[in-house]
C-alpha cells in the first residue's frame, strides 16, 4: 500500500462547511454552463464535451460534493492518490481515470483502485503489462476480476465492459460465464479503456509520445486483447495568447483524424482529452470531447 505524505489531503472525509460546499457547487455550475456553450458552438451539441474533474491534492470530502452534484468523472495524476481516495469514494457512483504517469510497478495498484481509464499511455510496455494483468485475473475468475480490476468489469466506462452489455447480468456474472466458457449474448472479455498521450507541445518536460511516433504506438496498443483505445490525450502548450495555445490542440485533432483514416486507431477512437481550467474553451474550439478542470472548480491548489 502507498503511504500518503499529506494525510489530510488524502484521507480527510469530514463534512465541509456549508459555504465551502456551496462554493464548489456554484463553480461547477459556472464551468458546466461555459463548457456547454463552447461545445454547442464547436460540435453542434451542448452535450458533446465531458467534464473531467482533476482532483489532484483534493480531499475526498470536496470531491464528494462534486460527485453528489452529478459531476461523476474524476481524474487523478498520481496512482497513490487514486488508491488512497478510492475507499472514501466507493459508496458514490463515479468514474475514475488516471491522467498522470503510470509506471509498470504501479499497474496492479491502478487496476485495484478501480480506474476505468488510463489516459496517459505513451509506452507500449506499460500497456502490455496492463493487458497481461487483466488476462491473468480473467483466468483466476470473477472474484479476482471484481476485486483486482473492478474498472474492467463494471459499467463505469464508455468501453464495452462486462456488466454493461445485457442490462441484466452483473460484471461478476459475465466473468463467470466467460471463465466457464458459457458466454451470454453480447458478453465481452474484460476491457480497460485507455488513451494515448501525445506530446503535441514539444516540451521536454512533458510526458507523451512524439506525434511522429504515435502511429506505431497505436498499432501496438490496439492489438492488446484487454485494452480499448478510446482516443488521444495531450497537455497543451502553456502560452499567453490564443495563437500560442491553440496549435497544440489543433495538432492533436488532426493527428487523431489521420490515425483513424490510416487504421492505426480504431474508427470509434474519437475522444480528445485536452484543455484545462485556463484554456478549455480554446481546446473545445479545436475539437476537445473531454476537458480536465481542477482549479476553476476547487480553487487554486495550496
């Protein structure tokens, strides 16, 4: 298990003061209205862009306010935070993504904490280990999958995961059918949704595969049996002007289209996770289907 260096940040689930909780709800409504407007202008639908709440350093109590307000997509930068907060959020329906670096030695922790998507795949070795771990758990049976990789067997992800295909059987029941060789109609093997992180800004300090190498990575990851590529992710260039910021987002959109046309990416891998609190409107204008906001909802990190 990971040990948190900041116990209050990781484990405090005390009730917030009403004013603090209301401030979070108000900011959520404000961000949602702006995202809906930008999405309607860019995509022709106010529902076209998902809001992911970047919850780095946020205690569970503050995250719960957002979840209970209906904003149920959250993202953690660090595996240790994903793990530490999972028990305190387990009773509130939500979908958790890992949006930061994943090392091979933390694959098991990430799956066990219930991650429904890893957005930061930029190394085929990490992807291979994720798929191999899920394969191992599949052979161990339904209980192992439910305990050690719940994000692959329940309906918390847009991926066609176990438990989402028939509307009647639970993920564990699907896994039982599969491991026993009796697959119900529409059942599929456990799948983890992933995105490929691309470094479109060209900054050495940022993770992500180089755009020129993205096609090779996509071809290697898409054949892994327990991963489903849903799209691409990038961290935009931290420019001061629109002209500086937008190109890195436009480049990701164009890369996505090109890789889907060549077949390197699946045709339905259309998700574009890009844009943060300071520039999400520009990212949406360039085609983002998911924006990652934190400080605009929770305030500046202390």
